[in-house]
C-alpha cells in the first residue's frame, strides 16, 4: 500500500528549539534541543515580494518570490532557559538546595540568537502516525508578558529565513510510525536529504 501524502492535522503536541551554531555556505550545525513547554499558540506565515511587468495599463507578467516566514508563538510557562537562548542572554543559577536562584539578566548589548524550531503533531486523521515541521533559521525576540490578574506568559515574534548551505527555509515530513523529537542532538552537520 502506498503511503498517503495528504493528512488532516490538529494542534501541536511537541515543540523544541536548538541554537544554530553554524550557518555557512557549506555547514549547518545546531546545539542540543530544548523543549518549548506549554505552547499555547504558534503561527507561521509566509512572506513574499511581488514584481509586476506593466505594458501600458495592463500587467504583462508577474513574479512572486518567497522571502521568508513570520513566526509567532506564546507559552503559558516561563522557560528561563529558552528566554536566555533566544534573546542572546545567559541563564545563571546560584544558591544551595532549598535556596536556589535561576536568573536571566537582559542587557542592551545582547542580540537575538539564530535558532532551529521543530514542531510535531500526532493528532492526525490520515495514514501517518505523526507530522513534523522544522524551521532551520529563526531569529527574533521573546518577551515576558506580565499581567496583574492573569497568568504570565512569554511571547515570541521573529522571522524565519534560509539555511545558507542549500537555501532551504523548512522541511515538513509525515511518518508512518510515531517518531519523537529527540531532545539531545550532537553538534554535527545536518543533512535532511539523507
């Protein structure tokens, strides 16, 4: 039986980020994956630029080029480790058992870090057991949204752009057998075509 390429997908059941450690014309590497806990929303939308050739009052031709993706997500958990990585800060821990402190100090000199985003859903109506989407290069800012009368959240807004070695924005793949996102990944070159 041929594996179906069409799937109806509901929600996101797992999400991870990994700091991109190299993005050159020959190499793409990333560090260990860190879970995005309690993801409440995620939106990935394509961005494009359109050029038109006009002949008098009519359009003779047009060309639309994909320029990247806008990426937005929100979590109902405050993951200090994720906040530090995305915003280019450092997570510091101190103290002894029972009096430990985890702290992220954000300064004016820090810049956002490029990261890899991988999401998964195993809520499908089709032949596949799960579907994954991996955005190779994402960059933007994460902020802690504080409210006096509701849960604090973190929100991220940024842009996904191409991996330099092959011009790839993302990959989407369905698995016939449920495949977990593996949290620890060695910092070796990534080759999704294998």
